DNA sequence: TTAGGGTTAG
C-alpha cells in the first residue's frame, strides 16, 4: 500500500461529497458504520503500523540479539548503552504510533462530524426529491409519510416540494389534506406561492366545486399573493366546463384589460374559450376567438388547431375538420395522436369505419403511434357496424404489440359475437381476456348471457349467473331482465317470478322491461288477473311507461275479444303519452 | 415536471 493512495482516496471522498453524490454518501456511511479504522488511511496506515511493529519486533529482536551478542562479548556498559538506545527507539516508535493514532482519531472525528453535516444536507435534498417523485407517481401516502418524518426531524422542505405535495393531493381529490398543509405553511413556512393556490383552485375545479375554487381565489390577496394568468386560465376553464360561458368571457376580458401586452389575447386562454364555445354548441363565437387570435398575430399552435378540428367534428363538419388538418400540416404542425383520434372518433360515430381505418393507416405511416383510445374507438365503431371479425383483428394486433385493452374493448367484441349468436367466439374472447389478466365485469357476463340466449341455449344462461358470483359480481337489472326474459320465452313462469323476487330481495328495482317480460308470460299463460294486477303496479310505480306493455295487453285482449278492455287500455295509453 | 388548453365516454 502506498501513502499516495490514502491522499487520493480522501480527495475522492471530498470531491464526491462536494458533488453531492448520494452513492458516495452511502459509501461513506457504510464505511462509518463499519469502523472508522478502515476510513481514509485504512490499509495503508495499518501497513505502516505493521511495518513499524515489524521494526519494533526487529528492534526487540535486535535488542535480544544485541543482549546475546553483548553477553557473548561480556561488556556491561556497552550492554547498558545498547539497552538505552533500544528503549529510546521503542519509546520513539510507541510515541510516534500513539501520536499517529491520536491524529487518526482526530481526523476521523472531524470527518465524522463533517459527514454528519453532509448527511443532513444531502438527505434533505434526497428526501425532497423522493417526495416530488412520489407525488408525480401519485403515491401520496408514502410522500406524506416522508414529508411528516422530515418535519418531525425539524427539516422543512422547500416551497416547491410542498407545492408538489399539494398538487398531488389535489389531483387525488384530497383537498382537506392539501388545505391542512397550506395552513401549516402559513404557520411555520415556507410561505405559499401563487402555484400553491393554483393547485388548490384546480383541485376544487376538478371536484366540480367552482364556488370553493372562486372562494380560494378571493382569499389569495389576504395572504399577499396576486393571482396570475395560470390562476385565471384554471378558472376560465372550469367556468366553460360548467357551461357558464358568459362568466368565463367576463373573466377573459378582465384578464385582457390587465394584460401587459397591449391587451392582446393569450394563446391558452383563447384556446380554452374557443374549446368551451365549440363544446357548448356556439361555433360562431368559437371562430370569433380564433379569428381574433390570428388578427392579433398570436402564434397559434398544435393544440389550438386540434381544438378547431375537434370543434368541427362536434358540429358534424368532418370535411372542414380535414381542411384544418391540412392547414396545420402546411404550417408545419405535424398532427399528433389527438388530431388523428379526433378524426377517427368522428368517422366512427358517423359509421364510416373504412375511412376511420384509413386514418389509422395514415397515422401509423406518419409515425404517430395509435393509443388505447384509437383502438377503442375503432373496435367500438367496427362492432356497431357489425364488423366483428375486423374488430377482432385490431384486438389481436393490440395484443401482439403488448397493448392490453381495458374490459370495455373485450366486452364490445364479446357482445358483437353474442349478438350474432356466435357463442363459441364470444366464449373464446372471454377466455382470452382472462388469460391476459383482464377480469370480466358485469358487462362481460351480460354479453355472455345474451349470447347464450340469442343462440338458443337459454338453460346455459343460468349457470353464468352463478359463475359471475365467483368473480364477486352481482347481477344487475340487465342480467335479471335477460334471465327473466329467457325464462318467460320458455314459459317457465315460476322461474321468472323467482328471479323477480330475487332481484327485489337484492335491492334491484325492476324497470319497464322487467314488467313487460312478466306481462308477456302472464298473457301467454292466460293469467289475465295477474297481468292486470302487475300492469296496475307498473302504472303506479312512477316509471316512464312506453308503448310495449300497452301493446302486449291490448293484443291479448283483442284475441280474447274483450274490446272494452282494449278501449280502456287505449284511453290509458293516450293519457300516459300526454304526460 | 411547482400551477393552465386538445382526443373516448359503456
């Protein structure tokens, strides 16, 4: 071991500490905890000590040798002199070793103190960054715990870390906790900033509590904080979302009057207003905001173009939406997944699935990766258009590319096959869904029950009701209506009534479809007293009654040639329709 | 990415 090694290792430690390397910190900590003797001068110093120990041993040996020699020489004064020299050497060696050990201990103590200070400082940063990362990841419980731990140790994170916490809590709809932290900030510091209040305001807007958001907005000034453009944009957005366009416009104009850029529009605020107008059906007003931006020379961007494209898709002008897509391309804005999804969605809604698939091809050729939303819209569109096999190909493509769709996507395909009475393919998709780790839900089972009934296996539908319980699923109104309908069509009136009782017991209220199915079976069985009683119950239930129950009864009474009953029902029908 | 705008919608 060379002494130089000691120096270079020390320098490395110091440099790394100065650089704030956490790895180094852990390394140092490890060394501290595993014995300071090993720190800085470990092996080299020990080697030095060993060498010196060797020297001592050698001296002692020499001393012993010398004694032997002197004995052999038989000279006492020389022996005494040699002994003195030997002890002097030993004293010097011991003193040197003790001094060396003392200096080592001092260096180690000072290093320990320094490391302790560094640990506090670096841990402070490290913990703050961990809190921020946890907040971005939505792990608010862990983030709060770490924050609380820091506060307990009298380490107060900076305002930005606090803002991360507040924003994370607000996004999680944990406004009470967020407010509690803000109160703590006002009490102990760091003082909240505009971003702190913006997070709170946005949190209330997300919870649809615009009144509370406006209230928070009005308290900012009490704490010496002025709202900024972001604050206003959050509120304008919330007001638009609630359909309060006039209030949003007032705020927009108030913002313009305070604008330092000579009263010109702000891109984001104008985009929010434009989107709000499109979504509230006011295309002219939306375009007025767009024209104003262009007139004032505001640099529009991809998002504002996407808002226009979406706006025209909403007003069923897909042709104009295309035109704006081309315009944005000409200006150098490359359409993104939002632009393409907007077009795909509009085309699917119009039933133009081939055009939607064409747009899908274009986007993939342009290097824009379709997302879950793209596939969901195309698969739903194809299933509505009864192109189930084509939809299934898209599902396969998703799976090949490791995109596992949500249950809805599987369900629409199962439902699609079921509506064709193709129980084999419907069941196959359900099995595949489970194999890919996606749990079936109530829609899955309702689609499977429908598939069994549609394919004529009415008795096979009932075990599915038991099977869904294994997944912790409770049959809903749709399930009972399907099962009651199936029992009625088989003339199994007792089974139908049992299912009716079961649904009432489980707190599932029958609707007009349940009543219609039961009326049908009573009529088929000639149980007209029961039918009349049930019909009276239906009219008294307060449910919106459509034409079906009336037609079922009228048809039956016609067959029975009880025309006064038919006329009476017709009168009642007219009264109901007028309501 | 300390806070603000755009795509679905059983």
